[in-house]
C-alpha cells in the first residue's frame, strides 16, 4: 500500500491561500490533458538560524526561464514569487519541506494550442525525506540502464521543466521499479549517459569527478552546487560524454537533485560499483552538501534564503 501523502494546511493558488483539500482545478484544464505546465522542485532546510530555502533565487530564475521557453506570460515577478514561497512555508509552520511551484494552463479552451487557456499558479509545501530514501542516501541504490532514451533537444526542450517531458521519466522509472531496481539511468539519443529520470549523474574515476555536459539534460541546480563544492575542495572536474560501460568500471557513481539530494549508486545492471559501497569522494561531498543546506558553513550562506 502506498504511503499516505504528508499533507500540510494551506496551498497558495492564484493569489490566495486555500485549504489543502480544497485546492482543486477543473477536469478540462489544458495542462491535465496535454502536460502544458511548468514546475520547480525546491527544498527548505532547518538551520541554526531557522528555516532556509536552498538556492531559492536560482530556482525561481529557472522557473521564469522555463515559462519563456514554453511561451507562458507569467503574471508575477521574481520577487513576488520568492515572497510567496516564504509565506507558504510560514503559514504552514514547517521547518523543513519540499516546495512545488506549478504554473499551469487552466480551464478555458481545448485542443493542442495552449495560448487561449488562462495561466494559473499554485505553490504547495510538504515534509518529504530524500526521494530515494534515507537508506539510499546512506547505503546507496541499485540502478539500471533504461531502455528509454532521454529526449532529443529537437523533440522536447531540455532546459525547461515542462511537465509533459516527464512522461519520458515516468516510463523509465516504472521500468526500473518493475525490474527490481531503485532507479533508472538514461542514455541520450547518441547512446551516451545522460541522467536519471529526475536526477543528474556523476562518476568518479581516478579521483576525478566526471559529469555529462548539459546538451541533452536539465542544468541541475544541485548539480551546479556539487561542482562548486568539489572545486572549492580541490577535486578535479570534467564535463564530458561517457558510455554505460564507463559507469560499470567507475570507482564511484552518484545522483544529484533537489529531491534526491546526493544519492550514491552502488550497483548498475547487476555490476557492483567500486567496492559496492558509497565511495569516499561521494561521502565527502554528501557531508559538505548537508552542512551547507543546514547552514553549518557560512561560506555558502549566499545560497540560503532565510524564511
């Protein structure tokens, strides 16, 4: 049986707070039928100075840019969206939460053309542990190379978090789960490793951190953060293409993402990675990352928006 969804009290919808169970949309909303919505995934962590949202400005900036890519006229400014996120956290009295802004084409017209449908916006927050589980973060997960390729940039835009794109991710996720794995690893249309269904991927080889270039993948904010933390700790970084068999023989492999945070991968396609346990570089980056998001490293306070 599925775990009960961790409700909070209020959801912000189009300028006002409504009760969680009363946050509803019409069944003929355009986005429900055609996936024509934009979303973000953001996290708020508790710190010694109170709740703080990790890289809120960068997430809102990506949300705004996603709307531009998908030709949505967003009726709110960057500053207004930042303030609404903070107010939603405050009114729900949560210290740590996952934050989901969703900009969607609502009820107004049908057919593929979304331009005549109204633009609606909601922001919800709720407690959510690491996407791939506490055990996954601590002990690592098992992954498989998916039979589903990542989207080609000429098929769907890869720099926008358009909801319809994530059908591709859902298919890869379901396949992995049905075959007994925790997560999928997806290849790009040229056969090189791209990312997970909702995560960026890194491998470690000879103490060098390697991650795919962003040609075919979303420019992950956690990905960028990990790269900066690694550079600050004198770890060499390469952004380059690599193949699935390079994953098999890597010393370490891990996912990054707002939901997944930093999750080690200890097995891929029944092949153990390294010694089959989270590697030293992965564990060091995990510790540094969690210190940063919990406000334990003042050097990175610029990444925290205190509520």
